[in-house]
């Protein structure tokens, strides 16, 4: 885990200081064994948060977070439309 953390910090440093992209990082560090998409998602996370520390819910939209209740806005109960005759 320590090696992975140091590698992520190295990638962040190369991205921010020397403006390396995902393809350049793969060519400079071929022995890391990562795919292009993995590095892209790491760089996207760095762009959004400017950190490499994992935070819960950081990549999800606000609308996709749940508060633990089945229906947070209506208090868990579905409202029925009035019956008109």
C-alpha cells in the first residue's frame, strides 16, 4: 500500500509540475502496470480535488448520494394524487 501511495504522489507531481498527460506517464513509467483509463481517472480526480487522498463520495454527483432513507424528500412516504369525481 505504501508503494502505491508513493506512486500516486509521483504521478501527481509529474502531472502538476511538468504537465505530463496519461499517455506520457505510461511511456515514462512502463513498469507500473496501469491502464490508460486508470491513469485518466486518477488525473481527473486530481483536477477536481487537487488531492490524491481518497474521500468518500467525491466522484459521485450530489444527486446520487443518499441520506440513508428510502425517499429523503418525502420522508419515506409516497404521496397519492387526490381522486376527483
